């Protein structure tokens, strides 16, 4: 799924499929978060979101892993979060990526 927003593409990959309604909600959540982060800035050129269930075939509880990569100048940002709920994992990864972007912007100001 790719949708142009705030002049940069956001690509999302989810495996295994979680159902259209949940996947759409996750995409909208990621899109809204990234839109707010990019507002009034030109350093973000794109983003990729990957949600997987790496523990699915193991004897451990099903854990979702969300990875958010923000293509930004001068250096890309990546964050990963694991949780038993896909939406919570995504929110955690988005917040971690946001902290890194804000820290990078602060360093560039000084």
C-alpha cells in the first residue's frame, strides 16, 4: 500500500495479513503521525513501515514487530518496537522514530 501524503510516499508492508479494516487503521495512524512530524519541515522525503509477526511459528506468544524507517536528510532514521498488539507496536516504533528525528533536528540547529 503506497499513498502520497505531505509530498512524500509512505509504504506499508504487513505480514501476515491482519484484515483490511485493521490494516487501513494502522496505515492511517502511521500517516497521521508522520504528517505531524513532517509539518513545516522539508527533511523527510519518505517512510516505510513494516509490521511482522516473527514469533508466529515458534513456541513463544505471538509478538508483533513494527519497524518504521523515515527517509530523512541528511541521515535516515529507523526504529523497531515489539508488542503483543500490532497497533501498540506501531505506536511505539513511531514514537521512537519521532524522538530520533526531533533529536537530529535539535543537533542540526546547534
